[in-house]
C-alpha cells in the first residue's frame, strides 16, 4: 500500500476540521494514526483498515485544498 500522507499530516488535518488546537490531543491522535498505519502495513489484517486509511487521506486532501 502506498501512503500519501504521514500520520502527523492526517492528525493535523483532522484537528483543523474539528477545530482542535490542543497540542497534546493532536500528538495523541498522531500516535493512534501510527498504530493504524502499522495495522495497514500488515497484509494479514483486514482490508477495511486500508480503506479507512484512504478515507483519512481523502479528508486530509480536502483540508489542503481549502488553504
């Protein structure tokens, strides 16, 4: 699977969409996204994890086009 965005980029984009500015919350979200990315990288895990990652990347892409 090719990853278009880093977990930190996705966390920042989601925080922007949710109006979250707390640095600790964004860091926690980044950590969770690294875990999800690791799940996606394991080919034995369900495809729905990779689909979910693509949805998160699409949301990230939307926030970039708003800038």
